[in-house]
C-alpha cells in the first residue's frame, strides 16, 4: 500500500521537474486540436492552454506599417502552405503595432486556411525550457507560430544562448512545422549601453559585440517599426472609427484625436486605439474585436 505522504512528495518533485501531467481542465491540452487556433504555453507544468477568443483587429485597419504587414503576411502564408519560411523579429518604436500585426496576420491566414496554423504564445522567462515544447511539436503535423512579445536580454542572461540553440544552433534544430516570431523595442535585443560596455572592456571587442548581435542574425526576417507622423495617426483613428461605426464628423474627430495625442505626448497605433476606446465609451458604444 502506497504511503500517502510519500505519494505527495513524489508528485511535488515531479511538478518541480516539470514532468507532471497537466491538471485536468476544459482548455488545457497536450496536443493542438483543430478546433482551437491559439494557445498559451505554461512551462511550469508543460501545458498548452487553449485561448477561446483571440483579441485582434482586422489587418486592413493597421496603417503606416505597409511594408512590415505585406512581408509578414507573405512569410506566414508560405509557411501555412507547407513551404519554408523565416523566423521574424519585429523591432522598433513602442505602440506601433508589432504584436498586433502578428495576431492580425495569423487571423488572416487562419481565415484563408482554417486549421492550418496555430498561434502559441510563450513567455520570455520560459525560453530556457522551450526545447520541451519543441520536442512535443516534432511529433505533430500541424504547423505553429511561437510568439514571444517584448523580447530582450540583459548582459549575462543565460536565456540568450538557449534561444540561439532553439532557433538554429542545436543538433536537432528547429522543427520544420514551427516558426518563431518575436517583438522587441531593440533591433539587436540587448541595450546599447551593454554593447558599448562590451566593446570597451573586452579583450577582443569585435568578438564580444558579435556574440551579442548573433541572436538577431538568426531571424531571417527583420521588420522595423518607427514612430508615425500626424496624417498616419489620423488615418488610424479614422479607420477605427469607420470600422466600428463611430459616427463623428471628420473635423471634430481629428480635433479630438489631436487633443488626445497631445495629452499623451506621443503618436502611435496604441494611442490611436486608446483614443477610440475612450470615444466609444463616451458614445456608449461597444467595440467588438476578434
């Protein structure tokens, strides 16, 4: 007869090691069923939690990022059709729609080819354990995009080397049915002051900097996002207002949007969306997304 205390200790050790089976639940899965299009991976217990409803905006509402939109859409379509495609790094100004674009592109491709492509969100702190998820993905036929938002690294971050191995450098490499899309405010994923410090203190400065930028080189597709001008900002606001049926005369809409932008001290897609949320609330209207 099993000692209950020993059984509890064994279960606790399994959870710490990350090998325990996932607790039962309506939306916790060990595979990627066709009925779900998006998941969140929890490394602590190796579970994929299905997302019932992904919040996204239609792709044609994203203004001022035409090149990035077209490039990421074509890359994702290639992948969904079963052809080779590149890992993508979306970097640049905050609030300009990097993660929003990934979700919008996935929604577009999912609508074109239902069930062909899953979207799996992973957290930055779980990257060191990502090989476990990839081992599972190798056994599946369904294709998936792994999305990591706001990816960046400190000077002595061991996660950096883990991600390098996952993207290209390991013996097994990345599974053919997996792509990695990441967003970051930094082009090379490490702060400039860290890179400059490496350059000034290392015995071989060029090699030290090369080590820091070699991770971003593993992304075949680099898409830059930059701050928008006022016409682009107003086009974003107008596009959202028309889409959600917020009937406001153009001059009044622009005046209110500019006033909102001035109080925030910035122009971006995020600021435009926040203005639309405020406007809809004042008009007692709801915004249906996803």
